[in-house]
């Protein structure tokens, strides 16, 4: 299953989302020189590309429009499941999905996918949670085994019916 990608103005200009205005202007200039319709004999396709580059630069150089565009990107990522609605962006659940996809679709070994998709704190949290879960499981199994194999006098507060003076098979009689 291919991962969904959002077409946004940063991608059109091939710049990072935190790019300063100088970088945006330089990227715009380089792409306009490459795709200008005059260099391609008035190609309609290149006119469309130039219009898209102009729009991208206009939005990304205006702080209010850029902030609105960034908010739209966040909302789309949440809607598509690429981001969880948390303050820091990618939450643990989404990062674990990315880890699984990296191994299954990209063919990465577990160790590389683990390091690439989880933050250090998330790696520690997952490892600690897994070790606590295993410890509780082992303690539960050992506790149940201890109760099943114990003699009556080994378990404080536990007395079998035999110890209480009740026969092993108790059949009440009608005492009328």
C-alpha cells in the first residue's frame, strides 16, 4: 500500500517547511529559470507550472497565508493518518505504524526501522512497557502455578474443605 503524500507549496518549490524567505526566493528563481515557457517554445504545460510556482511563492512569502497553509497541511496529515493530533506531531501510535510499514514495504531490518521511526524517548518507553508486561505475565503464571501446586499449609489464609472438617464429597442431608 503506497503512503499518501500531500501536494503543498513547499513541495512545489522543493524547500523545507521551515525555509526562510531567502531560500524560498532562491528556489523560486531557480525553478522559474528551468521551467519558464519561453525556454520551452511557449509550452502550455510549462505555463501551468510557472503559474503554480508563482502561487507557491506568493503564499509562502506572506506570513499570514503561510501560517494558514501550514495549518492546512497539519489538518490534512491528521485526516490521512500521517500525523496524530498531538502537540509534537507524530505520536507513538503513528510512529509504530511507520515502523511496521518500513519493515513490510521498504524491507528494512527491524533495528534500522526501530531507530529511524521512533524517537529515543519512544524507544525507551516501548522497551520499558514491553519488559513490564512480560514481568507481569511471568509473575501471574508463577503465582498461579504456586497456588496449584501448593499444599494447604503452604498458602496462608487458604484452607481446603478437608482441613475445615468437611469431607471431600459433601452431600447435605435433609434434617427434618
